[in-house]
C-alpha cells in the first residue's frame, strides 16, 4: 500500500490551445496561480493528511496515477466553473484555477490575505474531493459529505497548530 508519494504525482499542465490566445500578463498570472497551488498541495502537512484519508478510506495510492494542476480555468457547457475533475478509471485528477476576473472582484471586497486563504483552501478541498472520487466514483453526495468532513478536520487542525505555534501566515501568491 505504501506506493510512491502523491506529491510525486503532482504536475503543472498547460493547454497549448489556450496558450496561443492568452495575453502575456494573463499567462504570467495563471502560471503563478498553478505554481502556488502545486506548492500548497505538496506541503508535508497536507500530504500527511491525504495519506491519513487514503488509509482511512482504504484507497490504493496506485489507483491515483496522475494529479494535474491545470494552468487555465475550465468551465462546463453551462458556464459554471469547475474546481476539479476525476477520471477514476484512469486514476487522473485534474484541478483548475478560478478565473482572473473572479479574483479581481474578490480582491475589491476582501483583504489580499483572505483571498490567498480562499485560493489555498479551494485547492486543498478540490484535491480531497477528487481523491474521494477515486473510491466513490460517481457518488457525488457521499463525496461532498466526506469532503466537507475531512476538509473541516484539516482546517481545524491547521488553525489549532498555527495558533499554538504563533506561526505567521504567508500569502499564497501575488495578484
């Protein structure tokens, strides 16, 4: 069961078609976003938490073959953004960023640190959600319930650890 680490399966992937029509400043923003998400998902504390979920849920690490942090956002046909997707048969997890315009609006009403926290939280929750789809395939209700439970546990422990250690919070990325 102790196959290769999940962190070794995380990679940043860029869609070449979208790359061709993307402005340089947008490309720079999305590359920074993807890099920050990748770093967040690789953090040892989060990796240990994912290992705990994997053991608790009896998910085989070998069933996760690839974790792709996509550089550009993805939307469904109805226009709704997607945080992640999972092809459980192939063991591929895809994670997508929010649109730059959404984050600019969010920055107008919130402090930068709050937006950074939101981005990190969204990435970790999406990772937990898609990892659970490896086991529960298309049982969206069960996956949502467990995602809420597990992300709540992780958040509580992170808040407790940072308060007890008085560790300063570092921003995720510059917008």
